[in-house]
């Protein structure tokens, strides 16, 4: 199970993509996804482990939270708007 989201932070300097997993056994999934996203020339914010997000609590399915850019960062926000404007 993969949950894709747009990220945000109170720090407008933070940007790029990140993946999150809760259980160590799910790390290969999040690592693989992050690697593929980096192939798309997206910059890395990180692969964060033991992250407690609601979607991974009730299931034993391999899962990963993917945060695609930060809406709170001006550069990332422009990348998101440009992408969605071109891909309507």
C-alpha cells in the first residue's frame, strides 16, 4: 500500500521528496520507491523509518508514505503547479 501526499512544513526552506515506513521490514519498499523518484531528477529529503502514520497501523500489508515535494516551499510549489498545469 502506498500513500502519496504533498508535504508541508513550518520551515519554508525544507523541500524535495521523502518516503516513510513504520516497520523495518517495510524499509526495502520505501527505499525502492525513493530510488525510483530520484531517477526522475527529484531531490531527496530522506527515507525516514519508524514513522507513525495512520495508514500503516491497521494493516500488515507492506506500506509506504510518499511525500512529494513541500507546498510550503516556493520552489517545490512552483514545480507542483507546473506539473499539474501541464498534465490536466
